[in-house]
């Protein structure tokens, strides 16, 4: 019986976090559009941040050919 109660509580917690029971966005169309635009802008910028973290936005310095404007 304890297992079923624990499973039900975990299922309820997961359902609340996905927006099923509690709405993630406002019901006002203007506020909802603002929230969706902010979220999409955050998702667009995370790709640039990820490239900056892994240094893939710079050319490789392991080659003899310097394309970064360094010493030639």
C-alpha cells in the first residue's frame, strides 16, 4: 500500500511540473506571447553559449595556418 501512495505522489509531482495541472503560461494572450517569446529567445541564445563554452566558435590554433589574425 505504501508503494502505491508513493507512486501516486511521485506521479502527481511530475504532472504538476509538466503544466498538466498548473498552467505554465498565463491565460492572457499578450502575457502568454511575451512568455513564449522570452523562452524562445533563451533557447536561441543557449546554442551560442554552448559554442562559447566548448570553444567551437573560434578557429583551431593547432594548425600552421593562422586564420585568427595572429602572427603569420
